[in-house]
C-alpha cells in the first residue's frame, strides 16, 4: 500500500540497497528463512546498467497512470527451464520441472484448492492474473524441444552475479527473452532461494533463478519451500511486482505501489496467525498469505487485484512481446 505516493516515480526509492544486512536471516538461525535477492540485483543493475533506471522509471510512471480496461484474454507464456547441475540431486527430473509449471498455472489463475484459507476479509481481493505457462515446444530455431535444457557444470554453487545465465561462466545461455521466460535452476549460495530480474534489464540476464531445493513440489524440493511458491514469487517480480512490505526494512514508509495490499512493516516468515498487526494496519493486519511476502510455501495463497493490475501493465508494456506471442500452445 502507498503511504506516500509521489507524483513521478524513480526506481531508487522503496528498495533496500545492496549490502544491507538481511535482518530476516539474522533473526532466525534455525528455521529455514525465505531469502530473495531480487532487490539487491535491482540495485546492482541501477548502478551498473546504462538506461535501466530510466526505463524502469518510465514504465513505473506508465503503470501508475494506466487506466486502460483490464485485459480479458489469457496470456500463455512459453518457458525454458535451464537445469544447471553439479550433482545428480541437482539434475532434477522432468516430472519435478512439470510440477513447478503446474503450480505457476494454479497460482497465476487463482485456482488453488485451499484458497478458502484466505481470510474472509480479503477473499474479494484475490486476483486471477490470467497468465499461464507451458514448457516451450519449439526452440529459438523452430526445432522441437521439451523446454528443458540440461547443463553439467563445474560450479558447485552460484551467486546472484548472474554467472548461471552464461555458458562462459559455467551456466546456460538464455533463449531470447522477448519470446521465452527463462528459468534457471541451480544451487544458489548463502541460503538464497531465488532472485528475479525486473522488466527493463538486459536481455542477456532476463528471467528468474531458483535454487534446486525450492523448485517444484517433488524430488529435491525440501520443506518449507516445496510448494513451488518460490518460483511464483520470483515470476511475480519478473512481471514487476514488489515485496508487499515495500522493501524498507522494518519501516512503515515503503510501498509496493499497490493499493489493496495493507501497509506492512517487514517481511513475514513461517506461517503467521491471522491477524498479525504492524504499522497500525489493524484490525486485519499484514497480508502474510500474499505470494510477494516471505511466508512458507504452504501459507502463500494469493495475488491481489491490485497486483494483477501491475501484471497487466507489465504485459501491456515491457513484457508486451510475450503477451503478443502467436505460438501454438499445447
Ligand atoms: Zn522477492
């Protein structure tokens, strides 16, 4: 929610600077804690990539001023999954990959079996993003593919420096980012479960990265991140969604640029009990079951209609090439 909505936006506000201490990781040593590095990567790109800040600000302002009618048709996005592995366990099988695609489709279509666990006060806000995903059936050259690329690497783990996205650095080169959603699955370092690149960044690094123990629902997927929600969260970023607490640490002044998510102090963790109040947002409190919080997979249940509006704007703007694809979907 916006506590203070500026007349014009830049992309330096509302984000944690790189190197900032991750208080969530610091606070809980025992339980696995969700840790997404998308904002740190965002700040690295702001500092290093010419034109990124301007592109980001331009479509943030377009998003803010957008009053077009909501898209009615469903967008179907072809996905290529790059499995970059150093051990047999990391070389996840096709069924595990498909299990992740299935979760994406349920989550982005608001088709979740236990959605009645969304508190009643927020059920009317649940948004169907009308976005579906399928493993690519044609490679960039038009040849048949199953949409899964397997690369044996000498790298035991990858940092968030995007090395996994290039064969020259032990990873796998992306397929054209204007035609495919690229997802890399590998061992990430430092307890990071995933990170994404927001729209407007370099095509050579566009897509999302997810650690192999937090991908899909079978095989190497490990609790509490074995519900496929890490990828849902990261693809949410890829479609320009911010964290619900507004990326200002534990403060109450950050914004996710969405009006129907309550103002919230910091990230949630584990599975909180409703209501959990922060930033004077009672009686209903934090929307900790939102996909863009840090809750455990089993407790993530929804995007809001306001978030869907931002997804719509991304698919009408910087991601338009993917929403206009005419490839045949299976
Ligand atoms: Zn995130």
